[in-house]
C-alpha cells in the first residue's frame, strides 16, 4: 500500500485519539463490561510464571506513528527498550536517546503493541492435542509440548503476534490445561508467561466423537463436567481448610492439583463454545453454578444473542475464527425482521441489539470483546485479518485494535505486562506498514521481550 495514503490508515489513529480524549463513552450502547477476574490471590500456589526480565539489547526505535492503545497516538515517535522492557516513548523531539542505545529506524512504519491470541493450537511441534478416551482430562497439559522451533510460530511473528494461549484441542469436553507463552524465546522457559494459562473446555459439537460411553451427548457432557469440577472443588476446599488450621493436610493428587488453582482463580476457564444453547450452558454452569473465572473463546453462530446475559454474568468474549453468521431468514419469533443477511459477530457481541427479542439486549462493550483465530483453523498470522473482517462487518475501528491487544490481555489477566505500550511493560511490539486493521498493511518487524524476533526480508515483494 502507499504509506502516504491516509484515507483509511488514519482512521484508526483518529478514532483512537477521539475515544481516549472523550470524557463520555463513545455511545450509549458501547458501555464497558465489568470483566470478572475473581478474587485475585495474593500469591500463586499452583501456577508458575516465567522470568520477570529477559536479556535484550538497548534499542531506540524510530517510526512515523505509535499507537499505545491506552493513551493517545504519537506522531513521529521514538520508543526506548532495554532488558526486555519499555523504558520510554514519546515524540522524537521529547525523548532523548541515551548513550549505548542502538537506533533502529523504521521510517514510515506504525508501532502497536504485540498482538495477543487467546485460542491457539500451534505452539507445539505437532497438532496432537486431543485425548478422547475420557471426556474430562484434568491431568492433561500443554506445557510439555511448547517449542520455539515451530514454523507456525515463525509465521505468527510475521503477523505481529507476540503472545498466545496454547490450549488443547476440542476432542474432549475438558481437554486439559493451556500455557500462556510468547511466540519467541531462546528457550520455552524464557518464553513462558504463566502455566497454567487456563483450563480448556469444549461444550458440545466438537467433543461429540463417540469416544466413550459417557459424554456422547450434551446431557452426558454437562454431567461429566459437573462431576469432575465438584471433585476438584472438594479437593480445593480441603486444602483451604488445612491452610486455615481447620483440618488434616490433604493427600497430594496430581490429577486434581491444577483444578485447585482454578478454584483459587489463579487462571480462568477458556471455553470453546458456540451457538446460543451451548454458550448459555457455559455461562449457566461454569460461571453461574461454579463461580469460575470464565472466558468464551469461540462464541460463533448465533451465540451473540446472549450478549446481555454475558455482560451481566461478567463473561468476556474472544470471538472467532468465524466472524459472520448467515441468517437465512428463519426468524426467532414473530418479532424477527431479518431476511437472509450476513451478521458481523464481533460487532453484534459488542453493541447488542434486538437479536429477535421483544426488547433490546445490552452489548459487552469496548472492554468485553476480542477476536481470535483458533489457529491452525485460521493461520495464526491472520489474526489482524480476522479483526479487519470484524471491523468490515460492524465492529468500530477503535474497538478493533483493542480486540487484538489490551482486551485479550485483560481477559487473561496479563495486562500488567502486555497489550499496550506503557513504560515498564514487556517490550512486545509490532511495526506495520500502515493501519494494522487494513488488510493491505504488512508487518515490517516484530519485537518480543525487547529482542527483534522478526524482520521482513526487503528482497520480497510487498504484494
């Protein structure tokens, strides 16, 4: 694309600036969701985290525009990074470059935070992420599979993706525990953010594989989940009682230990759930019945009709990989006015609407929606394309950039490290040729933990 053509690329910057400068919400229907984090523990007892700092050179990145996401855009900017962290950023005439910093001039490129993906299956060497002998597998985990030597991760870097939630597949109802990892590191241990990153659950659809006597249908799946979670909750409560001095020390049960961290709200449930009825069961059972920190990481087809239910329950939504629903005009009751149209799913979750009901439904708002790829269902490097599709089908530009950065970071509770450009945060950056939501843009360079992890080969054509 022509970097001087500002007709479309400028829209994101201008929209972000207007959004951040406004004292009132953008519109009444864009109210923020009160995202449920649970009672955050003062310390992890089950989860482990990666290194607090990562060795990296001292860089001074020059570029035409910086979009920090949580603060106004900066024209003609400089961004300083050192030891894996952002040291300073601002207009070039206000940020002095200290001695010892290597200047990396990106010219007319735009700088945004590295993209965050919450539905990823490609951080391991293979795609064998299902075990379908049992429908619930709380002992399974992906951390043992993570490798930095993976073509899909190299492609992810070429798409500006720097953080992924690497989760089991959907072959069983409870596939196991996922890993929050960066897409680049000298070792998997260096790339680690948190393990477990989440518990992966798939509700109906994909797990219906006749893999056992119980759990073939949603009836059995719901009961199997309930029994496993009740057992995990009893194990968790026994440990809590012992720590208060109110009972004997429980026997360590490795197959239940990660469920203990789940009930301590050290990490959430990430649920592959779709269509209205199945998403409703996710919210009803996992969030309502068990009170767990719950994130929808699919939410396609007509599940968006639950937007008000989701916002009232405090369940955020990372929609994808399908960004549209084709309504064939069958209607939902006598009030239906739809006749064979494409419905933009992220936009519908965001704003709410009638959804065939007799009264308007509240949307999840600017802080309650993200997009994902379910890679390799959609290639990981196409996360920004998924966002472009969502924007084309009704999601506002300024929400689109948040949906790839700060929103998913907040959903998974790592926004103190990634998701926006702020001093002290991880130096995870993506430099685009223009507006990152414009499909004509490409990534020039990607930085992870302050290290240049990807640089576009200038010998390759732009198109």
